[in-house]
C-alpha cells in the first residue's frame, strides 16, 4: 500500500520553496546583462528552458482556487 | 584562444579575492573601455539546471563583495574568446557605464504583487469613442498611460510609500491572474533595513494586494536595455 500523497496547494508551492526558484530563474535567465558576441552556446537552449519554466509557473497560477 | 564565460561587469577592479567559477575555474578580470569584466576560461557552456543557476548567482554575489558597482550577467553566454568580449565592451560602453552608475551601492528587491480578489486588472478600460472624439489623439495617449502597469492603483499603493527609499523602480505587468505585477526596486545597501520596515508597514495596509518580497538580489533587472 503506497502512502497517501502529500498535499501541497499551489499557493504553498508559489510562496515557499518555488518562490525563490522563480525569482532565481527570473533574474538569472531573464534579466542581467545580455553579453552578445561570437557566442558558443546555443542561446536557444536557455530560452527554451525559460519558456518551459514560465509555462509551468503560469500553469501553477491557474491552479489557485478563486478567492471569495 | 579559449572561450570565456562572463559572470559580472564592474566599474573598477574588485578589492577582494575572486571566487572559483561554475566549473571550478579560476576567475580573472579583463579591463576594457573603463569597464571590468569578471570572467572564467571554460571548455564548454554550462548545463542549464537549478544548481548551475544558483552557482552563477552565488559567484556574482561573491564578486560583488569587493566592488562598488556590479551588473550581473545573464546566465549561459560563452564568448568565443577574449577578443569577442573586448568588442562587446567597446560596443556597449556608454549604456553599461550609465547602468553601473545607477546601481552603484545598491541591491535589487523584487516584489510579486498578486490580487487578493483574483482580478487581473484594476486599470480603467479604453474610453468609448464618443468621449474621445473631440481630441482623439490626446484621449488615446491618456488612456494608454492610465493602463500602464505602474499606474495600476494596487501597484501605486505599494510603490508610492517606498519611493523615498529607492533609487529606481521598474514595474512589469502580468496578464495571468492572480499575479498583477512584478516590481523591481533598486535600494541603497545602507537603506535595506529601512526598506524592509517600510515594506512591512505597506503590506499591512494594502488589503487589495498580496505582496511576496524577495531579495536583496544583485541588480539583474537594471541591466542596460531592461531598465
């Protein structure tokens, strides 16, 4: 028998551990000086990761129950 | 010729010892056009993962310890060699120096504002045509200005009381409720405690909006082209 799943509300996720990761991602992948030149790294890979994370975080926002 | 990874730009050489880089490489500085870049020689670009993002930020923070003005670089760009970095610094000297002047002695606080009522937007809708017919251009511009995220009354209620404690504010509106806006504020390091106290008072008397603060961060949101 598997243990009951731990229930964590989206609000808890956003306000606790994930909040710091969200801020980290926002700062480090979406802000900061964009150093351009003869770039070796495929920047598209970084952008793709950011787009995926943004979609995930937006999806978490939509899971929030409406407040009365 | 070795690829270089850029961690941060400074206005003067950092006084403390430099930390190690993402791949354990020894960091060094390159001075060019009145700017100082803190770089590491790397064999390849870092993988995009949470640990690497944290390490990038932690490295930039450690570099900032001995510097007065720091602009952190965005994660992930590896330049072909030092000559490419020199060209970048030459091409962007003016905006970079202006940004360094702005952020000197400051850290960034980030406020995520979400609506308690769940409403996405408290801003006035566009005026109906009959009201704007007399001076349509002016009416259009006024209505557009009123819909800017920094004019949202919920954002104003949080930002206005903090204005005396910050050097600059940047607001990004969000279209996914309940998120209303992200507010980035540049706070002098010696005013951070005052800022936190003022923010606590502001959040206690702002019933329409929930404020999730984080920071202090390096001034990522005040890089040239963003602020």
